[in-house]
C-alpha cells in the first residue's frame, strides 16, 4: 500500500537544525546547539565516552569556531582525531558550522579522579605485587631506553603484568 508524502523533501540535518533552532532549541547558546548536534550525529560509542563538548573562539575574525570534544580515553581521542573529517561531515549535516574539531582527554565533571592503582599505574605500592623475577624482566627490558621513556614504559609493562595476574586470579 503506497502512501503519499506531502511537502518538499528535506535532508535530515535540515529537519534537526530547524527543530533545534525552533521550539527545541529556544534559548540555547551556539555551544549548546553544537553539543546537541554532536550527540545526535554520533553513535553510542561516541556518546558513552564523551565527557564534554564546547566551542572555542575562532582563530581569526570571519572564521567559524573550533569544537572541542572531551573524551575519557587517550586512545579514543587519538582515534577520533584521525577520523575528524567524518565528524566534521556529520556535524555539517546537522547544520553545525565549525572550522575544526579537537579531541581532548578528561573525566566527567562529577567524577573523582581514579586512584593510580585503579588506573593500572605501576608505582612502588603495586610494584610490590610483582615477583622479583617479573620486576627483573621489566627492569631489563627497559634498561636501554632513554630516561624519559623508561619510566612510562616500565609503568605500562607493570600494569600489563598486574592485569594479567588479576585476570588469571579471576578465572581461578
């Protein structure tokens, strides 16, 4: 059974923009409209990991502002930065005019920072949970690295070993 559609065809972005600029967006700032568009334009993964969205002043007069999206993971920020053209296109579809998009790492405003142990950092307190053999392997593997890199690689290796141990313990 065929039905007739009345009116002119419109792009979904035009419809959303008209709603946001109309009754649903009354009294919203440009930044609030941009944040709404960010959440509408993207999927569950982006929405779940976004901790904030705002607009930064344009770099020069006559240039659109820069959107800043704060996410809870450095890896995700890097991945999203690689795909920023996709996000710019999606936002354009929703009527958002920005010159660029930047991804930063940060927690939600209402979240307290997680303790280092929970984040998986390897410091003396958690380092003690590794066996002497494991500590020696980490130290040996990192011994030829430059000082600035040695500490972060050592922490990452310790975190990995501790995570393996915790997963093994949970399976038992």
